[in-house]
């Protein structure tokens, strides 16, 4: 990427917003802009989190365009022909058809100069043309930016957690007409887990469940005998009521997609096609023979040092037996056995989900920051032109 450090928009020229052309391969001569756009995202995450663990690699980003459940469009902002900002627009195709999700990244040296505003307005216009009426964007805030000063705490509509009022990102979202709806606590844990810690936690969980449950493990593809049971669990995730006095609410919100065995296989195929491996531990209630919980961890096939905790679910009638702790410890152990290069695992949790936050703390997770989820309702469909092709 060409050097831009020290420039301002006024010095470098006007901002041009255009749709990014996505190459077929990364070694294509036409892939330069795509590579530069991915690099913008990496630099922004380095600035925010101090590492590029959460940044897409070019191959990972390219593979995302094969997702059958989500269409992606990328707009870029150029100054003197150099990409200085990117907005990734995700349009769900299976559910939430009124929704568009934006990820906005502006190079640090071009922030505060109107580039983000122009990109966001162009993205909103495109979303309207696609018939989307609701937009979600997120803001990221490292732990060092979170204070105990009440005046610097903006509380979301959910009533749990906060983002710093003094944050540039918070100010930008507010001025753009977005409303803070929800907070997710972002945590990390160093791998592998200490062997004595694992033994102690396993003993604690086993004493609580009294041998009434047995674990099952698989990677990538669910064994045929458990397909219907796992589909039922995924569907039950949408029905689980969050109750902080109990345990094991889902770690992430349910997608709203209705699962059956065919859909489950399709999602597995899609994950593999996008270069993602999935490590799963499920728990069976011995007396009934039913699966009553599961937890999953995602691994990028081309970058196995950084992994992500996904769903953790235990059915309501089986709470109180430390099954969340049992399956998470077991799955993290299996992860380290299968993917020994994994050095850190990241997860996002709702602040009100105290049980899973407590389990994560036992496992060694520490708070890295928070993500604010913001929402804006768009006016009716705009059929006019959006940005230049």
C-alpha cells in the first residue's frame, strides 16, 4: 500500500467512494485493491487491540464470499487512488432479510476527517437499495479505555454493560444516528490450559453432575446418529430464556434460522469451504439418551494460532449440574490436542450472562474490552444509483 502517513484529506485530495472488485484469486494482477482493503482492516485492529489476532487474512476474507447464507459487498474510500477506508456490508440471505450489518474501518491517520461519514452514508444508501431497513454497526473499546467514572459510561438499551462516552467511536455512532442496543464483553485466554487447573475443574464439574452425563466429541462434521439431536439443540437455542440465577444461557444470540439435518450439513459444508474447522463437545443425559448441551470452537485452517469460542448451550431442565463448565473444559483440552499451535482463544459474552462469565474466569479468560452493538432504522427503499462500480 502506498504511504499515507501524515497526510490529511485536504492535502491528499478528495475522497472517492467505490465498490471493491473481488478477485477470483489472490495472485491475480487485479487483486491489489482487495489486498489493500484487507490491510486497512488489519491496521485498524492493530491500533485498537495491539495485535492483528482479530484481523482477516486475505485468504480468509476471500473465502467469506462463498458463504451461501450471507452476501457481502465492500465499499472503499480512496484518496489520491489510495484506499484509506473500508466498509464491509453483510446482507443475510436465510433470515433477517430486513437487516444489513456494517463493519467500518478507517486508517488511523485519516480518522476524524469525514472519510468514515462518507463511507457510512454510501453504505446506508446501498442497503436501502437492497431493501434493507435496519442496520447494525459495532464499535470496539479496549479494556484500557473503560473507566469507573459514571459520567463516562454509556449504558445500552439492554441495561447491561457500557461503552465509554468519551470514545471517538461512540461519538461517531451517536452523530450518525445510531442507538446503542447491546454490549458484548470481549475476553481472551492463553492456551493450552494448565494441566492442574484442568484436573481441578473437571473434578468440580463431575462431582456436581454425579456421573449422570457422558461426553461426545467430533470435529467438523456431526456423526450421523447425533444429527437430529444437534439440530434440535440448535433450534432450542432460540427458546432458551436467559436467567442469570441459573446457568448456561447461549453464549451468542440464536440466528433465528430453523435447523434440520439438511441445514446442519449445509452449514458444516459452508464452514469447511470457508477454511474453518469446528471442534465440538456435546453432553448426553445417560438416563434419557438425549443430547442436552454442546459447545463449539472455530479454528481457521490457514491460521491455527488464534481460535474462537462459539456457542455454548445447555437445555434449561439440565442446568445446575455445571455442564457448561464440564463441556467447555473438555472442548478446550481437545482443541489443544488437535491443534497444538493454538495459543489464544477469544470469546464474546453478554454482560448479564454471569454464569458463563464466571466459568470463563475459572478457565483463565480475562477481559480484553467490549464491543458496542448499535442500531439504526433506515427509511424506505431507495431505487436510485448508489456508488460507482
